[in-house]
C-alpha cells in the first residue's frame, strides 16, 4: 500500500471523480496514488487502507457513512464529514468502544444486498 493513498468514493456521477483521480496520479508525486475506493465487508476498527478519502456519495448510502466513520476512527482523513448525517450509529459506537478497550463481540459491516437506485451495481 502507498503511504499516501487517496480514495475517491462516488456513485454514478463519475466524470469529476475519474478526472480528479487522473489529475492526482499524473502529478507523479512520490508515494501518492489515487483510486476509486474499493469496498466489501468492513471489519470493525480495521484500517481502511487510505490516508485520505474524498466522499461524493455517502449522503445517499448509510453503509458508506458507517464505513467512513470507521475509517476516521482508524486514522483516515475524510472530506465530507460522515458524522454530520447521523449522531447514533451502532457500528461506529461499537468500533469506538473497541478502540477504548471495552470488550464487545467481533462485528462486521456488510453492504446492502441490493444497491439503491442511485448506485450502479458495477464497480468503477
């Protein structure tokens, strides 16, 4: 993994995100690489693999908000604040409790079985 991997999280609106990824990568900065965020099951309190995530879609997808909160907890910087949308989130609360040393059951966040109408089933 790159020391400074930048992830862009987006849905069907893909013109700007791909242009941004290309622009970042074309700068050829040492150890900096940008890509579309790759997601599957998310382990609680596990690092996201990204130093920075630029969020373009979590306002429409609760799973993405939970993933981003978990990423922040493990040290990722997220641009658009995922905490703005909800004050009570069990997955994040359990992840926070785990980081604080509270014994809780192992927990995994799984994506929805069917995508919302605004999300394509095909990964970028």
